C-alpha cells in the first residue's frame, strides 16, 4: 500500500528530492526512482514533516529505532498499520507525539482511492488539513470521529477491492462457462463493474434504488 501511495504521488509530480524512503529490500522500481532523485535509505533526514508507517503490523518492532529518532522533532506520524492503535504507537514514540492513523485502499494507484483519517489531540489543525490534502491527491478522504471506526473501514474499503475483484473473477468464469470467449467475458465484467461504480457516484439515487431499477419485476435480472 505504501508503494501504491508513493507511485501516485510521483505520478502527481511531487518532487522526488522531498521524499525519503527507508526500505531494506528495495524493488527495482524504487532503485530506479532513487537514481532519479528520491532519497532511499538516507537514514534520519532532517526537517521531515510526516513519517508514514507503511509496514505490516507484525513488523512494527523492527522500525521502532527509526521512529524514535523522529520523536521531539515536530514530526506527524501517519500509520497505516491495521489493528495497531494510536496509543500503541505512542508507547514507542512518545505519548504526546502527533500521531494519525489512515486506512487507504489499492485504487489509490489510479487516483480512485478512499482513505479514512483520524488523529490524536496532539496533531495540529493545520497539519491535519495539510495531510488531508496529501491524501486527496490519490482519491477521496473521510475524516473519522472516533478511532474504533477505522476497523470497520478496514473491512469495507480496505479489504473491499478484493470483494469486487472476486466478483469480476466469478462473472468472467461463468461467462466463459456459458460460451463467451475469455477476452469477451473479461471486457464485459470489467466495464460492468466500472460503469456501475461511476453510476453510483454520479447518481442521486442510493445503491438499493439503483438495484431496484435494474431488477424489473418479472424481468431477467430478477430471475
């Protein structure tokens, strides 16, 4: 997910020299961007405004020394670690540090993401607004009122793309089984999902009403 966000920022034109990435096993793509100006494994750069935590939750312990090096330096920590509370991160970097949690999703790669955001009381208002703008560069942003809601967000939008990919997978499989060529079923499934999503966003009708409009009583969809 961190790579998806980084890719989106680079596509948007964010200066590579302003981005610092700590990655012990960099991909060839990341190495290429480092050759173009991105700071790779720079170690403790100065004047960092936001420190994004984009590792697996079980890997948190391995990056604690790096995180602690940013404490007391006016850095806003931005965690993508599912299931790891702000309080837990504060136990490592300092209870009074500015800490936020976000839950983005994979469509950020194509600037169609949705990201939930929540911060503790030590995050300055202007920093939260600036962070929101950063996140909006690859999709929509929803600011949560309480931290416990982020687990629900994880299930709906964080994992949600997998549900849609599975739906497409099954539609394609059934289409082929019914006699369509693979490329025909693939195109039909993808564009049906794309079109339905765009329609839901642009329409004033709720999804249940849109579904009813397609499912005419006694019609083929209902059947």
